[in-house]
C-alpha cells in the first residue's frame, strides 16, 4: 500500500459505489496513507493493518487484487499467492507489477541494499507464474516486461549512502563506490526485469 497513491487511483476506477481496501504492515505508512486519502477527499477507501501473507480480508470478497512492486520483498511468496486466490471472488482478477530475476548469484541474496532495491528478494518469472497457478489461479500471463540493463540497475543501487549495505557490513574508510557497485551491476545486467502479471480466479 505504501503512501496510498495506488489506492487513490483505484478509488476513481471503482467509483462511488465501489470500495477499495489498502493493507500495510507499518503504522507509519498507514498514517501517511490516511492523510493522503483525507487530503484527496476520498470516502470509498479503507486502510487496514496486516501482512500480505495473511491478509485482513474475508475470503471470496473482492473483485480485484492489485500490487505494485511489493511481493518480491516477501520471504513467503507462496503464502502471498494463496492469499490472493483466497480473497478473490470466483471470477475475480488480479494485476501485479513486480520485479523478477534470473540466475542471481547466491552471494547477492544476503546483500541488504539489493534486497531493499527489490532485486535479491526477486524470484524468476517462471517461478512467479508457477506459484500463482499452484495457488489455483488461471489465465496467468505476463502482459508487459521490461528487462533492465546495467545502467538501469546502477541507478537502483548507486548512492554514496549505500557503502555499508553494498559491502555487506559497516562503512569502510576509503571504500570506492565504483569498485563496490561495478561487479554487482555487471553480474545483474539483463537478469532483472519489471513485469506486469495478470490472472483470474476460476468460476465455481
């Protein structure tokens, strides 16, 4: 959910007769979203505290599930996929934008900065689609795909404040950012992509 900007867009899509539910695990983001919703004068949006692995939403109660670059951060993606299938009404649909990655080296999975940059927590596109199908969803497909090259990846992770995270430890005096970032960028070139995935819950 974050600051609630997607909720405001969704509120216009569903109209005054529809309802939008936003879920976030942190009080800070919930408060920020509520402030933005109030400022926008929107009355058909409700914000709930919860986890995407255990959504505070009734089973078979929503027509759509949307998510924007969040699921890659979950260590229990199978649970997230199952929750999406659970809360959707029969015939309900989901559209998700997320990051997928292919053949990421093992040593990168422990890098905090790459995790926060939505890289080292990502799974492959094939795993993503298979996970949604195992959860019981159908018509699972990738509608859009943008593969990131080295210059795109560098923009994700390069910042003078990122020395400690990229090096995997405390800031090191004299650490050269170029020497720290370049091996990561080279290794990830063409292996990371942004995808938009859609699926549908079968009609009983």
